[in-house]
C-alpha cells in the first residue's frame, strides 16, 4: 500500500515536473518570440529611418545639383548673350568700316572725276592749239611741196629724167660697184692667204708628222681592284671595319665596296694616291694576310715604289725628248703626269708626243728645236698638281715654270696653248699646234658614244639657229660642220659673217678636243630647158 502510494506520488511529481518543464519551455518560446518580434520591429523602424534619411539626402543633393545646373545654364546663357553682343558689335564695326571705305572711295572717285574733267578741259585746249598748229604746218607743207615741185620740174627739164629714175640709177650704181668691189677684194685676199697658209702648213705638218712616227696610245687609269672571291670583301673590311679604316687613313683614298661582283672601286682625286692604294690592295689580296700592321707595311712599300717609278718615268721623259738639264722637282712632276689622263689619253705620253712634234715643227721653220721640245714637254705640267692647288692647269703651270726659272718661251707656251692669252713667241704657236695635233688625231682620245652623239647634235643645232641657214651637217667625226645657206636670203659677203658667227658660238657653248672646221656653202642654180 505504501509502495503504491509512493509510486502514485512519484508519478504525480514527475508529471508535475514535466508539466512545469513544458510550461517553462512554452514560456521561453513565448518570451523569445516576443523578444525577436520587438527586435524586428526595432530593425524595421531603424531601416525606415535610414531610408527616410537617404531619401532626404538624395532630395537635398538633387536640389543642389538642380541649382548648380540652373546656375551653369544661366552663366552659359549670359556668356552666349555676351558673345552675341560682341559679334553684333564687331559686325557693326565692320559695317561702319566698310561704310567709311565706301565713303572714301566715293570721295576719291569724285576727286578723280573732277581731275579728269580738268584734264579733259586741258586736252581740249591743247587739241584746239594742235589743230591750229596742224593747219599752219599744212599750209607750210603745201608751200614747201610747191617749191619742191618747181625744183623737181626744173631738174627734170635739165636732165630729161624723172626723180624715181634718177634715184634708182644712182642707188643701183653705188650698190653694184660697192658689192662687187668688196666681194672681189675679200675673196681674192682670203683666197690668197688661205692658199699660201694651207700649202705651207700642210708641208710643215706633213714633214713633222712624218719625222715623228709616235704610236697613238689611248689609256684609261682604272680604279678598280679585282678580287678572287666575294669573301675577300669581308676580310678587307675586317672586324668592326678596322682594316678598311686603316687602308683609307694611310692612302687617303675611299674604298667603295658595293654589290659589284668580285671588285672594289677606289675613289680619290689624287691619281698617285689612287695608284698606291691600288697596288697595296692587289698585294694584300694576293698575299691573303690582311691586318693593320701588314697593311701599314705594304702601303709604305708601295709608296716608295710609286715614288721611284715617278722619278724614273720623269727621267725617261727628259731623256726621250733630249731637252737637257731639268730641276729634280720638275722631273717628279713630269713623272706624276703618267697617272693622269685627259679624255682617256695619258698626259705624260701626250706631253712627250707634243714635245717631239713641236721640235720637228721648229726644225722645219728654223726655230730652236730643243727649246720647242722643252716647251712642249712642260705645256701641261700644271695638271700634275691641279687637284691640290686652286686654279686652272694653265695658271698653275705658269707659276711652276716661273718658280724654277724656265725660259720665257716655255712660260709663254704654257700660258697660251689654250688661247687664254695671245702667244708672244713663235715657239708658243708651234706648241699650241703640236698640242692640237697630238690630241686631235683619230684614236688619241676616247669619247663615249653618248658624248659623241650629243656633240654632233649640238654642232648642227648651233648652225641651224643662225638666220639664213637652210641645213647643216656634222662630218669628219664632229671635227667639221658644213652649213648650207639659202641663196635667196644670204649673199656671198654674208657667208663669211655667218661662218664667223657659227665659229664664235661653237667656241662659247661647246667643249671639245682639237679643232672644228666650219664650212659655209652658198649655191645658186639657173636651169633652162631647150626644146
């Protein structure tokens, strides 16, 4: 019984505890819900406040932005209005200025109009005066003509000839007599002088050329070095270009290495330096050892060899011509001429040939043969250093000859062989003739086809430009031009003036070796057919 009661009591207590727990749990849940509900309401409220704050702030910023935009718009409108006002003012000023100019022009036109009116009045006055003078002159002319008619009538009565007939007879007689006398005198004198000079010159030149049978040589100094292979160009250049810099600095010659196969071109104004560079490169290429030390040794050796060759060739030229004692410096200058060319002709060979021809010419006319050879040998001595000293080779040659006390005939020949100054001695004339013979002989000097053709065209163009010329033809490889004139426009006397005019034009406008002969031909044909 007690156990049953204890059990019931225990169960009641357990039930009460469970009930209390359930009630407590429900109360906790209710409290938590209530608390969370209050927090949510509080959060919502704060969010609403924040939202209202943001909205208010946005409205304020919008109002501020609106005010700023309104202010900017007002400022821009004010600026545009100001600019518009300024434009209006500018345009008004331009219009005012134009109006002022128009007013000034109107005033000017008014003044000009008044001036013109004044001038018209003056001109009308002058015209009236001129009319009066004209009438007076007409009256005087009438009187003069009447007097002249009376005189002419008297002359006609005396001579039984009219005025026109008498005038024509006098003019025809004077013209014919003067024309015939002038033409006959000029033709006779020139024909005599031409025949005598041509005969003597032909004999003398023929004998001189016959006695000196020198070979005609045409040479060209080649400034190109051939290479055995293309790889040799790289060896000549060297590492970082040290070999080519060494060669150029030692020789004073520029090396041009381009796409030309197996060849190097040497460029330099001094022919002696170019020859030293050429010999040095040929030795270096054949030897194969190319470095700065070797280059320096080879260039020095070649320089000595070239100087020795220059002295030997100068001495040989003096020995060949037999001109006697010559200063050593002049011998060196003569030797340097071997490395100089003119139109492809070796200048030293040309000088020797000129000396021999001048000597033979001097012997034929009884002049000093040795002095003529000496002048002929030294006539182009200035070309040895004309690339180093300013001036033409003639001026330089005269200075050199005076420096080494050469005879005055030699100095005269050097100064006048290109007709820069008139010759003062017979020797100078002989040297000029020998120089022309040496350079003008066929094959003595080379000339490109282009230059040759251009020279022929220029010769014919110069001749055709002269008034009265009908046609012209360049013949004898450009050493003669034959001109045919129109016989109806040109008389016999005018042919001589046309020939001289063409000669002067050729001398002034063309550059050519030797001489060019100008022949003017005038032909009149009268043809009748017998039936």
